C-alpha cells in the first residue's frame, strides 16, 4: 500500500477533475488492504489497530469519514462484499455469529468482522473496446481490439441518516466497541422467500436465484440443498 501513502504526501491538485481522480484512486488503493484477511493473527481484535495508520493516510486524501473498513462517501462499494467459500450453516447460525463475535473485531457491515477471505463486488472500472480503424492497419493484418478502461460510476441509492462509532479510545481509526451502528434510509423491494440454489463450485460462494427470476441472492453461508 505504499502508493496510497505516496498519494497522501502529494499536494492536492487545483484542478477539480484531477482532485476527483485522486480521491477515486485512493479508494481503489484502499481496497488492496482487503488481502489482510488472508493473514494469520495472534490476536484478531488487533486488526483495526494494525491498519489505523493507513486508514489515516487515506482519510487525508479523501477527506472522508472512516467506518471501520468502508468509507462514508464510498459505501455503495464498501457495503457490497461477499465471503468466499463460506461454511455450511443457516441464517440463524450466521446471525448469531455476527451478533456474538468472540473476540469482537468490528461491526457486521464491515469486512473486518469476517474470518474468511472475501471480495468486493462492484468493479470500479469497466473495459471499453476501441477497435482501430482498418485504414490504420496493414492490409495483411487483422483488426485488433485494444482494451481500455473507464471509471464505473456505481450510484448510491440509499442515505445514511445517522451513524455512531463507539471508539475504545480517541482515535477514529482504532478499535471499536460493539455498540456502533449505521442507520440507512432506502427503498425496499418485495422479494420472494423461495431461492433456487445453483450447484456449488469449488472455491466459489453459493449463488441463488429468486424463484420469480427477479435477481440473484448471495449467501453468507453454504447450503447443501438446491432450494431454500
């Protein structure tokens, strides 16, 4: 994560477009810290403390509020993550695990609360195919497609109405107590309770399809049956 520290040490660009690009780059660099979940910890409750310095550097760039892993102005990315290859379980068992972390590491909305590797789902960039005009190529050469990328703008369709971070000490980047919370206002969709489970593939989380075809359903636990 040295690039993130280097960005923080650079002066803020005067050009608004460059300043916006700098912030987007910082959020993208911050996601590289997710690999921390692949490490072994002697004391798991040290996780937030161990990345506090990097979080502070990221805050200098983004001027954003840190939410124990995700960032307030980037929650449309930070809240959408999935556990890879989760344990077999049930909804009730999963909720109990989230409510009764031992030791308590972080709030359930954050990936820091997970014991297994995970990935963030919304991609920050998308590929754009730019085929070169035929007249620019030799007659005996096939047209090649050059792949470029552009920022992907994932819009937040919710509002954080209130949040409370119960810090164990004065630093806004360190350990939390279990009483932290987010209150979010958003539209809700009436989804069917029956989900058809896709056959599980090794190394991938189970994917479910709502029975009326309205969308996908990702689980935080694995199931051995095809319908829940």
